[in-house]
C-alpha cells in the first residue's frame, strides 16, 4: 500500500485505486449481508423495509463523515441515497408482497 503522495507513476496510482475498489466492493458485500439480516429481523418484529427516520439518520451520519474526511457531503449524500434505495428494494424483495417473508420463523 502506497500513500497517494508516494505514487510516482500512473501505474502506482492505478494499482492503489484498484486495491481500494476491491476493498469497497468487499465492504458493500458485507453491508448487503447486514441488509439481508435486517430484513429477517424486520420480518420477525413486523417492521417495513423503509423507515424514513432511519434513512435520514444514515444520510446525516455519512454527511458528517464526509465533511470530516474533506469530501463533498452533497456528493456522498447522493451516492448513499442510491445505496439506501437499493438496500430498501433488496429488503422489500426479501420481505415479500405482504411485507413479510417466510424466514422459517
């Protein structure tokens, strides 16, 4: 792993970007596992996939994190809102047409 300032060639930069992309995909896969578990728990307790207050809490959290990292919080919010919508859609599929799925409860 090289820090950005230690990359001397485009190949160095590309290697590090590819490494980070792989790490991000790995983290997204882990997040998807938690989304699947959330759907199971929501089915058990009768919660819907979309909980607006939680959506806004997640957005506020990532905006703060973006600001702390020197990233554009509007850009991060846009990306996260798409991720959240994908996550909710994934939960809705898992929960089934009536809001619940047979999880072998």
